[in-house]
């Protein structure tokens, strides 16, 4: 049977991966709120969307997940960022992030690693974790190494993806999205000094086209976080696979 008749090719599982990412951010935000509560920290959650783009998926989701009191910081080294009309959404500078003066509770790195060669991504993650030791890192990216170029182009057709395809050209777009398997993504993240929860990347859709890792700096596993799966499971609609692998 031609790959073009496989069910995933009908829609590329864009909506499925989006819904999983919403649930994942929701679960991590709930966890960090709880962590602050247990530690007697009354400051609201502050999240960083690292590599946010003009108005990427991660920003849209985080704006919806965080409360009005919680703060969202956006950073992109190369792209302009759409100004926000919302008082709790700000732009961060490299100094805010890498000086470590400001400590974020959540750092999203959503579809950013695919834009970099592995060595560059490792350096970026290593510098980030050095400066940001108390964050929960939510890393979402494509895991399409085992697919052909034709399959990748047939699969990644959401509006956002078509925008990047036009911008980068189809060859560069496909090659960058085919860099990783779930395992190589975990290895990359761990080689930068982060620890992936349960040592796993979880599939974001039934075909594993995209995967997610929740990670933290290696020295940072407070006892109150060790087993919150049950409480979190009650509050979120994470699929079993994502929930089991990363919470
Ligand atoms: C495919 S977009 C993803 C945007 C958004 N995070 C999302 O989930 O839709 C990747 C973004 O990462 C940014 N980026 C690439 N390398 C970066 C780096 N070293 N530091 C910060 N941002 C970077 C690019 O400029 C681009 O806007």
C-alpha cells in the first residue's frame, strides 16, 4: 500500500499533536504551581517560550494555559516577535535568560531543536540549563528520522509548517525535521546536562511524528516532585503514553 494512503497522511496528526501539547503544558504548569505552594513560594509561575517565533504554537498554547497573574516571556534569537497587548506577556532578552538573574519555572523549547545542528542544539541547551536550574523544560520536536523526504513533505502540511516550508525551501525543511528519533532527542538533551523524565521521549501522536520530553537540570529533583503523577492525572487529559512517559 502506498504511504499516501496511510491514515496519518490524511492529516499529519497536526490537531492530535496540538491537543497533546496543550495537555502537556497544562500538566507542567499545574505541577509548578504545586511545587511553589509546597516550597512556600508566593511568586506566580513565570514561563519562558524559548524560540517563540512571531506567534508560534507554543506561545498560543502558553497564553491560553497560564492565568492572568502568571507571566509569559518570549524570546527568539532570529525572528521578530509579535508584540503583545496582554499585560502578562513580555519579551525577554538573552541577558534575562542567560545571566540567571531571572529564574523561570517552565521553559518551552518547541520545534526549535529541529532548526539547529545537534552540536549547536547541545550547546544552546547546556548554556540554558547552566543558567536556569530550577525550570521544568518542555521540549517538543519532530522525530522523523526514519521517514523519507517524500513522506515528511506529505505529512507536515499545517499552516505553520507550510509557512516554514516556503521560508526555508522544501529540502532544508525536510532535512531539518528528519534529524531525530525519540531516542536521539533524549540523548541530545541528556548530553547537555538535563535529565529527561523517565529517560523517555513520548510520542505526541499515534505515529510518533513528533515527540515530547519533560526534563530538568540534573541536580534538580525536589522530593515534592517525585511522585505527583496521580494528582496530575486527575486534572489533565494527557494521553496515557505521554502521561506515563513524562509525568
Ligand atoms: C519552527 S519555529 C518554532 C516556533 C514556536 N516555538 C512554535 O512552537 O511554533 C523555530 C524558532 O526557533 C528560533 N530559533 C532557532 N534557533 C534559535 C536559537 N539558537 N535561539 C533562539 N531561538 C532560535 C527560530 O528563529 C524560529 O523562530
